[in-house]
C-alpha cells in the first residue's frame, strides 16, 4: 500500500512540476517551480528503487539518505517562507527566516551530519531500516523529522486563518489540504511512540503528508490563477 502511495505521490508531484514549466520559462513565479521540483526529488530519493541506484553511485553507504535530509531542509525553508509570505503571516516568516529560525536550521543541519558520520552506515538501505538500532540512529531520525515539523508549526496559524476566512472556496479547500499535510508532519514527531508492529504507519504518514502538501500548494496556485482570470473578466 505504501509503495503504491509513494509512486502515486511522485507521479502527482511530477505532473505539478511539469505544469509549472511554461510559467517558469516565462519568468513567472519560478520559486514555485523550484519548490515543486524539490518536492519531487525528495519523494524520488525516498523510494527504494531510485534510492538504491543513486546511493550506489555515491558509494553505497547511505549518503543518499543524508542528501535527502538536506534537500528536505531546503525544501521546507523555501516552502515556509513562500507560504508565510503568501498568507500574510509575518510572525511565521520571522520564525522561519529570522535569527531563531536560521539558528534552528543551522543547528539541525550540523547535528544531522554529525550523527550520520558517527554511525556505521555501510550497505544501502532505504530509510536506514537495516542499520543497527541505537541512540545515534534514533537521534538522526528525530532530527530529520524535527525541522519540517518546526516549519509546519510556524505555518499552522496562518493556514488556519485562511481556512476559516471568507476567501474563495477553492483557496480555502487548498489551504485545508495544505493544513492537513502540515498537521501530519507534526504528528510524525511521535513516530518513536508507534509500536514496532505498526511501523507501516510511518511511511503512510510521511507520504500522505507529502501528497497533501503538494496538492495544497497546487490548489493555492490554481486558486490564484482562477482569481486573476475572474478579475480580468470582470474588468
């Protein structure tokens, strides 16, 4: 089930990225194209087949997983700034790109690299699932969830205001979908509490969060296009 969800999420992200190509070529909102492309690459590197191939090119010691972590940090930094600014949430934007937010990002990145290189990571394994468990691996995994969760917490108030606001129905629906994705990211912080017999919930939550986030961002972009065309028609 999670494999199907993973490939479905990748396909949707590829479609959303491809749709943005003409606008990016025209120089319109290229950051949104970059954001969708990053999300697509994040999903690609989380799927076993592509992961094993790419990691073999990098030496087969799971450097691909570390690369994925840093790409995720960059993705959520860009998304956080973009969404907070689009929804007039100066507090959220300051929390992400201000001194505190950048300090959180820097510390998370440094600690992520430290714990990765402190472990024996030989032998490619997606999600590092076949490595020997221990405090270093648990901390490394927690750090990978922490920064996306931090950005999600910063964005939730602004998204909630949009959902409860009086804006167009499409915008509110897209905001609710994005809010669902952010909520799932926050829920992912509780992964250590999930029993070993239910570990399948972890990829299900992760891919569902990615899918909801991508669809929410796509819906917000679509709602702006519809609003712009409606405005031109009325004029």
